[in-house]
């Protein structure tokens, strides 16, 4: 029999410990028998790995609640991921607002915070350092609200309104918009936190829909942000697709589609439609829209009052339904998804718009058409996706990170 050396035993132990942590990450409460059957380990290997994870602080052993049948013998040990072992942060670094969510390692949300900013288009000399400072302010605010601090953070996920490649970088843009929106946030934040993952905002909407929303269990889907501007996050074969420069989900080709003409979102189109109607005096004084003016004319406010049964609103609903149908037809021809999830704060108001879009698309495609559904994650979809991305990233580093911290704490200081 071949003799197993110390180095090989250590490698095997690390691998089995990582595998047990993988099992625990999304399992809730579990027993050693679950680990043994799921991973094909011996009992001694499984218990050794669990004890290691308990020692590091990533797993906790639960108090026994043995039933009558177990009280005659030793109750089975039960375990659970220790959420308080670290914090994760998801940040939607939008053009006008930063929205941050803090959670523990189990994904339990602890706090939400917002920070309003001046738009890029209102700045005389946009300075990327402004975005760096704002990101840290938003993160510090949500950590304070959660009762935590920077040194407890394992990973941060950030969504930006710009194409982002696999290294977290954005290409240059003629106006400087993309470079300012991203502003090297990965590099800027990496000095403060162990892992920082920067993605396009629509890509993180796709992550959120796959982990929490309407695309759970799907391998091929598109998540489409639809408020001010259109953008899409694309998942094929179960993987987020970016492209060489992060541009896979950019929808600039819509500028060449008759009846669409660009990437303005449905919320923006609804807002502009109503402003034009109000300007022409075409909205009756007793209609709910007549009370809207100035900053109150938002896509969400307009669409929440739009119904096909209302003769005043019907033209808008039909127009947006046709537009969405054409957009989804183009997206389907590019990517052949199972489902297209329409995301953002306005998504919950689009039921009849989506019905019209589905009917339009049915006669346009040779392949089976995808479903079109409204997201249920609302305006938090990007920050929730950033949080999910942060949790994915935390899983990859948390064991070696906390192991190193444990060793450092146990090593006596040398004068």
C-alpha cells in the first residue's frame, strides 16, 4: 500500500474541508450523515472537516433537540453555517444614486442605505475620485446601520451602468461616461476589502434573478433593466456572458430597429409620452395623470395608473407593448433564451404591456419564443444582484482568509 505523506494528507484535508463548506453554504441546518451521503466521505473525514470549520468560526454546532427515539442513545450532531462569521455588501453604483445592502454570510440582509449624487451630465469636470469617495461613504453607512465595520467585510459586489469585462474594467467612451461610472472601482475598493467584484448593472440584475427571482433554475435567460435606459444581463449555459469588453448585454443595435430606435427604457418612454400629452392639454382634468407634474412625472407613477380599460391610457399601454415586443424579438434572435425577465422599479406595473409584447413576439420568431415575465425584485434588483455576487466571491476566499486570521491571532508577537 502506498504511504501517504504529510503534504498529501494536508492537501486532502483542505479539499475535504472546502467541500464540506460548499455543502454547508446553502444547506441550512444539516447533520454529518447529510455530508457523508452527499459528498461520499467517510464519517471520520466529514467530522474532521466539520471540526476544522467550527474552529475557524465558519460552522456552528447546534444545540441538540433529539426526539424520543434518539434519547436512548447519543443524539446526532447538527450543524449550520455561521452567518456572523463575516459581512458582505452589495452596491448599486448608479448614475444618480448609490444603493447599498449589507448582509451576513448566510445572505440574511441586515441593512439598506442610499446616497444621492449629482448626475454625470450636470458636472463641469467629472472626477473619478468622487465616485470612489461616494462608494466608501455608502458602504460605511450601510455597515454602520448593520452594526458592523470594514474589517468584518469578506467581499463587496458593485454594479455600474457601463460595460464591464471579466477583470472588472470598462472600455473608454467618447463622452467619458463609462470610465466615470466605473472609475476603477475595483482597484479603489480592493485596498479596503479582501474581494471586490465589479459588474455591469444589468449583469447583476441577471445574477439576482437567477439566485433570488424569476430565473431560478433556468440555464438560458436575459434580465433586462427597463427604467431610464435599456440594458441586459445575459446568462447562457448557466453562465454570465460578458464578451471581450463587457458589451454582450449592450443593446445599441436597437437604434436600427424600426419602432424602437434606441435604448431608452420603458419608464423613460412613458414619462416622455405623458409630458407630451400634458403639454397638449390632452389629459382630462379628472384623470389621475392630471395631478402629476414636474418631478412627479416618473415612469413608475405613470405606469402604475396605466390600464388598457382606460381609454386615455390605452394608447400608451399599446405603444409600450409593441415596443417591448420588438425589443424582445431582437433579443431572442441574438440569444435564444428560455425567458426574458423585465427588471427594475417599473417591472411590477407592466402586466398588460408584457401581454401585448408576448402576442407580438409569437408571430415573429421561427424558434419557440421565450417567456416574458416581470421581475418581483423591484428597484433593488441590482443591489441584490451585487449582494449575491459578493456572496459567491466570499465563498471562494472565506476559508483561507479566516484560517490565516486565526493563525495570526494565535502567533505570539515578536518584539
